């Protein structure tokens, strides 16, 4: 029965209570960490409902008290609440004055959130899950439940493991991502050398390299820097103009231009256009030269500055922000791209 998903509701309620216990103790860093865990597992529960269960639920037609739009609207409101909670906790760390009153106001807002969650859970218990039980076969029900619970259990297992090990800081995370990117760059250099010597390279390899750069190197890695690290450094006195942040941002944009050229050339290569190979190699070599210098500057200039100016609580907040970026990409996406980089390096690096 889909009522098995009620156990997930119980787990989520317990996680939110742990967050509130830390908030009650005025341990803001721990409250932020626990809220991040709660949010990750809540999203891991909601996404399969939206992508898998609600389309099946639509087969039942109009259900009094349970239109799909209502479930989706409540999910949206939960996300909005959580965004406000994150902002409030960040303010509590930056501006500790009048902390007790700020916490009391936050508890008031969280009471409204808990009422929303309670009504939503009841609607799922009394309408969504029984309806799904009614309109699905036993085999379909087992498969749907497996897909939903797999996503939830993956998040659960990750967070339980995370509690048992020492987690890296934000600069360690970004430095590790540099090493992953360098594996793909070695593969890209090897592909270019083969193309220059007239060897044939499958078109899907070029497309895979471009996709890795666009998604992992730019959206995942540069996204963490531009949305979170760079603004935080500016708040701590590191200037944007006339300093390393401005240089890094300019190089990000320059790199995106080269990657667009690579993507266009890769598509032309697949179509068999005569100049596609030279276009791809030219753009790729420009990108390789840029990234080699860019990574060196970050590893040896910007990141040491960050380690010196950021305190422990700010670093913890950055790690949480990075985790939200990973969650937005999808659970396991980071690991998939890390494996892809290793496979590409093994196959194509020279």
C-alpha cells in the first residue's frame, strides 16, 4: 500500500524537530545544518510524488478535496517557507543582536509551516495514497513505491553517513571539483590531439565532453562560486573590482564563449561539416589554456584568501548552500559526473 510512505512523513517530522531543538538552544550553526538535512530529504520525498505519483493519480479524474493543483501548491508553499527559514537563520548568524526575539518570531512562522505540513500529510493519508491504491495494480504499485522509496532512502543513507564522517569545508569541496574537472580536460586534450592527427573520434564523445563542461564545470562548480563563494567573500571585505573575484568572473564568461563554440562545432562535426574538426579543436584548445590558468589562480590565490577570511560558521553555511546546489541538480548527479570524468580520462587522455 502507498500508506507505507507515511513512514517517510514520520522521519521528516523527527528531522524538523531536531532542527527546532538546535534553534531552541540558540545553536544556529547546528540549526542550519539540520534544516539542510530536513530540506534535502523533504525534496527527495516530494520530487517523486510530483514526477511519478501525481501523473498516475490524475487517472482517477476529479477527486473532491484533492485536486492535483492543491498538492502542487502546498509543495510550492513548503519550498517558500524553507527559503525564508534559511534567510532568517543566516540573519541570526550575521546579526546576533536581539537573537532571542528573532528566534521567537521564527518559531511563530515555523508553527504555520508545521500546520501546512500537517494538513498536507492528512490529505495524502486520506485521499492521495488510498486513491493510488485503488487505481493501480499490485505490480504497478510495487514498482511505483520502489521508485519513490529509492529516492528517499538514498537521501536518508547519505545524511546518516554524513553524520558519521568529517565533512570537507567549502574550499576543499571546490578544490576537489578542480581535480575532477582536470580529468575531463586531460580527456579533451587527448581528443584534440587525435583529431589534429586525422584520427576519427565518435561524435558522441565530443558531445559528452561539452555536456560535462556545461553541467559540472560551469553549472555545478562555477555556480557554487558565483552564487555563494564570491558574494560571501565580498561581504568579508574581498573586493570584486581590482581583485581576484573580478578576474575569475571575467574568465568564467570567457570560458562560456569557448564552450558555446565547442558545442556548435560538435553539432557540426556530427553533421559531417568539413570545417567542424578545426573549429572544435581551436575552441577546445583556447578553453584548455584558459582553464589551466584559471584553476591555478583559484588554487593558489583566491582559495587561500578564502581560507583566511572566512570563519567556521560562514564556511558551514557555504557547505549547506553547496548542498542545495547539488540537490537542485538531482541526487547522485555529482557522483555520476565524477565517474564520467574518470571514464573519459581513461579512454581518451594521452
